[in-house]
């Protein structure tokens, strides 16, 4: 491609060039490539987080319709998940620092879509895990004497916990979630805490309880919710390991 200097280059050269180096330092090209790769990786991470959780919510609704169950989550609860709790984490994830090896990978093919094989495989696994896991818990609660409102309240908490844990899986496509320090990305760390704290507040503040249909739950229910949501961690860790061991990768 044509390269021109931003300071010392002529106007004609800058207009004809595909790349203009604003500080006249060729080293800036390397830094620019690295920043571009980090930005692209973060787009993939946020896309994976949003689409996988959104598709899981859709799967739960479809399962409820097919099996004759009540709708698992109300529209206002879905908006709460997508715009508030998940929204906070998604914005924070978009500013995730680079993993330090961005320049060690070969350039991606220009024709490669964001939804490549790795993304699709991992998305299917996460959608099935969150969707089926959440619906199973909702159905189990109804079959054991819980009211629809109580079951929805428990499911809403489980979905928030899924978001809080799954965002850790999304921080890297190849590295273990346990290999990356939470404090490496303070914005995401505190954003995740804020998202959980806001929902915790919604479970105890009467005003938000009336809007979202939330209420406090017992310690046993908390343990069940955490156990169901935590399953997303080992599943994604296993897929990362299997992906690395494949000869083609």
C-alpha cells in the first residue's frame, strides 16, 4: 500500500496514499496494526457475549412455547438483562486490553467473517448451556410448587449470574479465564461487580421489586442459582482445551 508522511509529506502524497503516518515515525505502523487487531478482537468478544446470551433467552422462550410452560421471563425482565446488567459488562468488555500476543498471530484472511468456526462452535455450546439450563431450572421450580413469579425471580438471578461468569470466558478466545487476572482490566472488573450489585439492589428495593417482579431468595436458592450458572465456566474451558489440541489449530 502507499504510505505518506503526515508532517513532512506533500499534500499530493497524503491524498494519494492509503496510509498516512501522522507523526512521521514508521514504528507507528506497528502500533497501529496492534491497536487494530485488539479492536477487532474486542468486537468479536462483545459480539460473542451479546449474541450467545440473547440467543439463549430466545431458546428459553421457544422451549416454553413448545412445552406449554409460561413465558420464563417478562419483557421488562429481558430489557433489564440486555440493557442494564449485560449492557454494563458489554461496554466494559469493549475496552479490554490486548492479550500481549496480538502481533504473534498471522493476519486473518480479509474474507473471514466474524462468525468463524471457533465463534460458531462456542456460541452453540453456550446457547444450549444457558438456554436449556435456565429453562430446566424454571421448569423444576414450577413443578415443585413455586409460583410463576417466584420461578421467574430465580431465573432472572441465574441469568445475571450467567452474564457475570460468562463475560470471563469472553475475555480470550484461547486463554483460560483463570489465566487472566481480573484486575488486568479494572473497567470490566468493577463493571461486573456493578452489574451484579445493581441486580442485588433490585431484589431488595421495593420500587424495583414492583417493576421487575423480584424478591429476596433463600440461601439454598442462592446456592442452586450459583451452581447452575457456574457450569458455563468448565464447559468453555473444556472447549478451549479441545480447540487447542486439534491438529488443524
